[in-house]
C-alpha cells in the first residue's frame, strides 16, 4: 500500500526491496497451487497477489512470477495471460513465461471473435487441444508458432464476467486427469479475481500522484476500502481527526467500527454492509472516540469505487469532524426550545385574560424549559405590599405554609421584590439564607434557587422562582430566559388587571347609568331625541346641532331633531339623498360610516351643495358623526360652533363618536319599544279576535268573523276564506270581505289550480306574492274590477291537517305585506284554526289559557316574594365590592382636580365671573363626589366603634360649625340644659348629624328654616336629636324606602346617606325615625341610649365591631 507519512511534497515512497518481495511471492505461490489442487482450498493465490500488490510490486512482475511458478508446478513448456480490452474487443498479452520472441509478437494481440477465443470468452468454457489446431479454427499467428502437444485455454473469470485468458502450452502430447482439469478451471477463477483486485490497486496507485496535492491540502480524512472491509488507503489527516496514524488503519488495528461508540455501532455496521454489497452512496453521522479518549461527532460520506468497466470494486469516502456543528445544532435546538417556551407563554397570555390561567400555564412552561424540580410564582398585593404565593408546582404543603406570604425585604423572595434584582443561590445549605430559613424548607432538600422579579412598566408585580434539589450552576441564559418570561407575564398581568378594572368600572358606570332617569327608558322616540339635543347643547356645549335618521329604504336622511339659534324649523323633516354625488358632509359621514370635521364650511367642497349648510346655517366649524350600532346605520349627528377660535378637536370627535354610539342604542331601543308596543297591540287584537271567535260555535258565523277580523287587523281591501274539501281536493269559498257575498256563492276550484294555495298546503306556511292576478282562485268576472298588487295566502292548519286557506289582498301600491305581517298572519291562522274546531277543543284551549294565567300569576308572586326577601346585608356586600374599586381608583384623580381648581381660583382672582362660577361648580362637584365615595367607603370599611362619653351640646355645636349654612336658610338650635352625656363614637355621631343636616339643606333650595334640637326622650334613659326642615317634604309612599340603600329621589347622589345614618345609630343601640309632609317639611329623630361609666354596657376605650363590618 502506498501512503504518505509526511506532508512534504518531495518525501519518497517507502517500499520493500523488489527481489525480497518476489522471493516471498514464489514461496507462497507454490503452496497455494498445491492446496488448490489437493484440497480445493481457495484464497491463497489471491492473498499472495494482493500482498505483493500492496507492497508496491508492479503487476507485470507479479503476473510473470505467477506464470513462472505455474509453468514449473505443471511442468509445462510455456504459459501466458491475455487481458480483455472491452473497448476494442481484443485480448492483449500482459504476462508470459517460456514463450519465444516470435511467439510473443504473434500472441501480443488476439481477436476475441476468432475461434477458439470466441468459445472461451463468450461461453466462459475451457479449451483443450491435444493436436494441432484443426483447419480453419486457430488464428493464423498460432499455427506456425505453437508446438505440437497439449494447449489449454482457460477463461479468467471474476464476479460473473471474463476479464482475460490463461494459456498453458506443452511441447509434447499430454493427458490431463479430471483432478488436474478441475484444478486448472479453479485456477482460472482464482487468478481472474486476484488479477482484477491487483489491477484495481494498481489503478489507485496510478491516480494517487494526481490526487496527492489535494489530499495534502484537504482537512477531511479520505479513505479507500475494498469489498472485504480492508482499508487500503488513508489520508494523512487521520491523525488530526481521529488521533490515529494512517498505519494503524492500514494494519487493521483500528477501524471505524472500533472507534464508534456502542450506541451507534449497529447503524454504522449496516451502512458499511450496504455500501460494500450494494454499492450505495450515503452519509452518516456517528459518535466516535479519538485515541485520546475524547468523544467526537464524525460525518462519514461514501461512494462506490468502480473500475473502467463499471464493476463495483470497493468504496471511497471522506470522514469529517462535525463536533462543532453538533454543538452549534445543540445550541440552536436549545434556543429553539427557549423560543418555543417564550412563544407558548406569549400565546397563552394573549389568548386569555384570566390571571390564574396565565400563572398556571407559565409555571408549567418554565419548569419544562429550565428542567427544575419545583417552582412557584408569588404576586405582590398592592394593598398590603406583601408577596403571596399564587401558583406552585412540586412544593410540599408544609413548605408552602412557610413561604405562603412574605413582607417586602423579608427572606430571598422579599428582597427580590423589594430591589427588583434577580437572585441566584447555587448552594442553598452553604448560603447565608439558610440561617433564617424555616426548618421545613431545609428538610425539604432545597439546594439551588433562581428568583427573578416580575416587572411591568417599571413596577414589580411579583416574583418567579425555580428550585433544584441538587447544587446547580445557573447560566446567564437561564437568567435571561426566566427574566424574559417574567417580563411577558408582568405585562400580561398588568393588562389583565387593567381589563378587570375597566370591566368593573364599566359595570359600575352602567349601574349608575341605569339608576338615573335621564335616559327615559319608556319614553317615545321624539322625547328621547329632544333629550339628545339638550345633552349636546348643555353638556357638550355646542352652539347648534341636527340629527338626521336614515329612512326605511336607506335612500335618504330625514331631519328628526335640531337646536341652535340659527337652525330653522324646516330642518325637521329635511331630506338629504344618500347619494355619493350629493356633496354634503353629513351624507358623507353616513356613506363612509366614519366621522368628519369641516373646519370652514363655506369654503369646504364637502359642503358644496346648498342644502348641505341648511341644518346649521352660519356655523364656523362643523362635525358629523354617524349613528352606528354594530354594522347598522341609523343616521348622523351634526354639531357646530358659531364663534371664531372655537374649533372642534380630535378629543371632541372621540366624545361625539362615543355619544353617537349611545344614541344609536337609544334609537334602536326606542324602535324596539315601538315594535314591542305594536306587537302588544297586535297581541291585544289577537286576544280580542280570539274572544270574539269564542262567542259562537256556528261555523258560518265563525268564518264571517274570521275574514272581518283579518281585514281589520291587516288593513286589506279584500279578505276571503276557502275551506278545503279533502275528499274532492277542492277549495270552497265560504266567506269574503271587500266583495259581494254572492261573489263566492258555489265557487269551487281544485286546490291544484291555485299556485299560492298549493304552495301553502305543501309548506303549511304563509305564501307572499306580488303578482297574483293569474292565480286560479280569483273568479274571471272579478279580474277586471280589481288590480290586486300584493297577496298573502295563509293556510289554516289544525294538528297538521289543512282546514282551509285565508287570502289577504291589497289592491293598491300604497301598502305591501312585511315580514311582521307574515308572522302575525301565522298566529292569526292558528286562532282561526282553533275557532273552526269543535266546542270540545275550544273548551280545552280555554282551560289551558286559565292554567297559563294562574302559572303566570304564581311566577309573578314568586318573583315578588323573592325580591322582598333581599336583605340589607346583600346590598352591603355588593356595595363593599363597589367601594373597593371606587375608593382607590377615583379618589386620587378627584384630589388632583380639587387641588387644580383651588390653584386656578387663587390665580384667577380677577378673572371673569363666569370662569370663577365654573371653578366653584368644579369644587362643588368634587365635594359631592367625595361625599359619595365617603359613603361607599363607610359601607366597605371594617372600622370599630369606640365607646367614650359624648357631650351632645358640644357635638352638635362643633358639627354645625363645620357646615356652611346658605344665606337663604335660617338656622335655629334648641338643646336642653340638663341633657346628660351619652356613651358612643363622637366622630360617627357627628357624621350622622352632618348627613341629616345636608339632606335638610338640599330640601330647601330657595328658602327655609333649619332646626336642630337635642332633648331628653320620653324615656329617661334615652336622649333625642331632631333635625327639621321646612322644605319639599317626602311623599307618603316613599317614607318606608328612605332608609333603603340606593333609594333616592334626587338627581344626584346614590341614596346611601340615610342608610348609613340608620346603621350608625343602630350600632350605638339607638333608632332613627322620620316624619314628613309634602311641601311642609321633614323631621328626622335620632334616639340614643344614655349610659354612664358604671353601665354594664360601658367599657372605657374598648372598641366594638360596627354593625356593618
């Protein structure tokens, strides 16, 4: 084998001495011949030739030596070997022994088509000639030069093909026994395979010089392997890649299979087997151990090695160290896992707004990616500023009990939440935290911990932690990944909290909205439109406004309401076509379904049509907002300002668009109400009709009544009723309105002739047509008198059986049937069918109606009983939830508004009186809002009462001093001199007096007298406080409701003041009553028990739970 032992281009090839190799070959050949002939054992000859070839002996010398020893072994005169040139169909002399010079020249090239060569080559059979060649058989060059005797021609076969011939020549006649013949045939096969292998190696040797430079520069290991798995070439780079020298591969002490790790060995073995046996190409990556013991990833690529005839002789391939690629792939795989985890968390957080679902999904993904034993997520409670465990995995309950809640700065979690910095503890038992840890945590086996803060917009919302039960070194990647997930979770939790806050705020505003009477839920549409215009003028402050509604056909805008000093009366009913060519901004807003602003109407092309400026003539700035509800368009709101320098801003447009959406809901509700009323009227009509139909059981009277009621109910000109004769299949006219009664006398038609009746009978449902003139049900004599433009055919069906058909006809284009008419007709037909039935069915229907009425009454009574069973505590539970949101979320902005108003008032001392009046209005509104919030918080707080002596005179006087009494109200007080002190909470009692006084002042908006008195009660053990006014008074029907939460008759407030007073008084063991007369005034009386320090109910300074806590 030729191999490189150095990278030097001038290094000599190391070979053994030629003579020594040939001498060794001769010894082996003799033994191989003997073994082949005596025992039939093959392989020795091939091994000897392969060995000599591997030692760089030229193939000609090897073949010459083979023939030399063969001639001696067979005691022949000469022998020669011809090899086949497949491209030229000739045999070329490659080696000989004992041939003369002339014979060599004559035998140098033989045609394979000349006999007997054609027999040897084509048929792969041996040829033995005992005499001279018969005439015509031998080639001419053999006749003169071959001696007389035996000549044997043997095919040299290798892998089912002939590569040449072996010719053995004797000078004297010779007889071959069968054993010698078999030996010669086997010799041809052995020699053929050995020669082919030697030629392959020789070809590789010849090409090696051409590839030497490539091999020296290539970093890959290049190898060659024969079909027996013997490595015959290895490039010098084997040392760098595997740590083994090329000689170690060539000697067979090292093979790829031996280097391969056990887990990949079977796959590699199967690869080599497939490559050597089937000549497949392929690539495989496997793990192997270098000579120094290091495990590396190798990539082997192989291809079949074929000779010039295309015969598979071995494999040649490359081996490359792909450990770096594998490490990169592992890094990429890990990054993909991390990204997948982040994406999974992000997907969960975007798909859900439920915080519990977010937390549970996040902790599961974190534990899967970090491969930690356990973990938890703790959230920061904003009200208490403590950390509380929200979700956990694989943490025992005894440990959870110890880490359920932390103060900020306490333990490791509290420190992370307080500082906002991550914390990694790689060996917990040896850290400083173990000294302060609970024994349950230490016994659990906590060894390593990574804790990161959950942030959102610079705020810490909680802590996320993962735990290992063995010492673990957390990498920067672990920290980055956990921090990224924590940040995502923080944003999601913040959004969820914001969503919950907005949802709660919307719910609360909805409750407040429904509790007012401004929306006029039962008012007609015209009243609601007037209210909308007042809102635009008084609240939004626009100088003018117009509201146009889309008509039923959707082809034009019709003016429905307007306001403003320059809005003419003819805007009500004004029609604007919904045509894109009609240049009008209001029309454009409806068509585009989005608002627009016209900053300069006189010069804006969107107001080019003169009718476009009619609704708000003279406006300096216009805005139009479509009235939309979902994808339904109801109309447009047009508002304007007439003053210069008063533009309509983007914020104004947003508010106007929002208001327009509410207007859409209002209009839709009004129309639904009108529809409901219409349906109620129809239902009432149906009830009246049903009642009239039950007045008689005479069939004809019932039929006449049916058509009369149908004509009135549907406002049709003609109504006719035909009964169905099932036996004959005919419709028989029985009753008619709008025609002479004789028009249907004896009028009978087959049902098949009436298209509408036939379809109604088939579907058992109404059929509407607008071209009924050709229907066969109409007598020919009537066709010329009436032009029926719309017809509704209604089947009368009882228990899925057709009783008859009712025809309703319009004879003008003024009215056409609508879908509601079809629905009403179906219900009417049911009643008609019931009326046409017999008396027994009528009685059954009547009894069923009574039963339904009783059930409805029972349900109504049950609902009333249920409503009356609602207790005050249920109201308070709801109010507590309401206060929790309002108390924290509204008080802060109110304080800002209050301070801003105060600052503006101090800075604008010389400002216009209108500005100062508005500032005072802001302060008053803020104070009112704070009182409402204070009432709510009083219901939600769990404050305790403090029982101390209270002087009622001092209490009343100090409370009055804090109340601003309007100038139009006269205040009088009366306090008994010998009034004893009471035991109670002075602050809360002062609030009761303040609330009653505030109510009294509100009841006297113009003028009046406020009287506050304190005196002994009828019982010596009680004292009374009375607050009286001469105001509007309370109606008698409302006296029992004034102490109910949320009941109020005022336009402002929530109805919580008096219920609060009642509970505070009752918490002191007292009672509160009210007396009132409308237009004369109201008196509230607070009765409180008088207790002394010796009273058994008195405990100095000991607070007690309030009744509402």
